[in-house]
C-alpha cells in the first residue's frame, strides 16, 4: 500500500461519523503505510472508497481529492483479486 494523500471533503457530517464508527471497529495492529501525521488512526484495509481527484502531483499525491462513498463489499473483488 502507498499513501497518496488524505481526503477532507465530500463527506456529510453523518457520513463522517458513521465511517469513523466503522473504521474504529477495525483497528490495525501495524500501520499499513509509513505516515507521520498527528492523530492518525489506522485500520485494517477492508473497505474500498471511491475518490475523485483533479490530477496526480509530481510527488505522486492526489490533488483536490473528494470522497464519493464506499463501494459495496461485493464490488471489492476486482480490487483485491490478484491478477494472473
């Protein structure tokens, strides 16, 4: 896994609260990425978020990322399935 930036927009207050509860139930024993960020909380990588962005910067971060929602669990197979 590679950190490409944080998403700070696209959430309603309710969506943010609900997502925080879901993620709090899946704490990671070891952070999945090396990230020095104040108050960062890591969880197991179970969910797949849909995020839009305007471009990828020269340092390989997303510019203007916006949260669109979580994928349905049934749709996650194409992300996690190993390509042969």
